[in-house]
């Protein structure tokens, strides 16, 4: 993982999460903005996944547990996709709230992934 | 016409989903926790089960219980309602007992489990979630009998030529 990219990703996920929560609690059903924000989180996760796959080839090895890292990485990839899928089926304001919950969960998971890659076993 | 071709008796009760409104958010948080607990226990059991068998067995059990609780919250009917109560109560007891034990007897739970230190590794969500779940369950008891179908089943009943009360038999 690249440290600055992870922190940027966490920041974007928190912003997207808060945005979706606010929009959701204000009573709006999922729209292009909230779905787009969640999709952006998913795109960043895919980039992060590719970066993590390639990084060891450039001498950037994970310090922590690689299996644990990839369990987080794969789980994280599933979450926004599932939330968007849910939001397309269930057209209520609660789906917007769920998009926000998923984005915030991603922020926590990326933080953990970052810890595993950079801090664990140092 | 679509109304003619639809298998009307099967869909006629137009069932209200068991989970609606804010309860759906609860289900999603349960699902995320189930995913997290499952992933973590998988890693622990594959890599270091012999280091802390008790804590890791508990991790696996709690992951399983979270998965069952998620399903039970979504599924309808009195049986699933009871399963939801049992699993959520189990979580409540689990987080309190294991949380307390990890404080007073840390050698037993030195290795992280979902419930160690009252779920601090999961932002205390394991401590808060069962309470929210119980509040939700107590406010949303399952509707008894098939009387639900009478309120909105009349068009379907006339279309299929049978009274709405017999639709559960036709559905089988």
C-alpha cells in the first residue's frame, strides 16, 4: 500500500459516508450523487487492490499478515458494491443511509489495512 | 395484459416485508459485523488456532451467530422471530461475559476476539448492536395468522376466483 493514497482514500470515504448519511436522513432516496460517491469509493478500492498486488514487485512488502490484509481487502471490495445493489432495488431513504454506513465501514477497513501493511510487526 | 399472466394467487397477499425503514440499516450493520467477524475468525483459525483456542473458537461461534442473526432479522415468521431473539440475546450475553472476562482474566482472552474488552476493536458496535436489535424486535412483533392478506388481497382474490384466505394453500 502507498501511505498517502490510503489516507486520501480514508478521507474520501469519510466524506462520502457523512454526505450519504446527511442526504439520507434528510429523506432523499438514492440519487446519482450518493450512488456516485459510493461508486467512487469502490473505484478507489479497486485501485488500492491493484496497488497492493503490484507493490511487493517494487520492494514495498507488507510488514504484517498478508492473509489478514487480503481478507480485509476482498471484504471491502464487496461492501460498496452490495450497498449500491441494495440502493438500486430498495428505493427508500434508508438505502441512502445504508450507502453512508457502507462508506464509513470502508474508511475503518482501509485504516486497518493500512495498519496491517505499515505498522503491524514493526 | 400483465395482470392476466401473473401467477396471482402466489403474489396476492402483497406482503409487507418484515424489515422496513430504519430496521434495514440495522440489518446492514449486522451483515457488516458478520462479515468482519467471519473474516477475522477465518484468519485466526487458519494461522494461529493453537495459540488461543478458546478465544478463537469463540470468534468463530460469534461469527456464526452474527450470520444467523442477520438472516433471522430479514426472514419472516414466528420461528425466525424467535431465532432472532435467541441469537441477539446470545450476543448480548457473549459481549458482556467475554468483555468482563477479558478484563479480569486477560490470560484467557489475550488474543483478540470480537467481544474482547466489550468489542473495542469493533468500535463497541458489538455492545450497542444487540440492544438496538432487541428494541427493534420488541417493536416489530410478527403479525399473527394470515389476516394480513384480507387488507389488500381483495383484487387478487376476485381475479383468481378464490377468497384471499385460501391463498396460502394455493401457493404450495
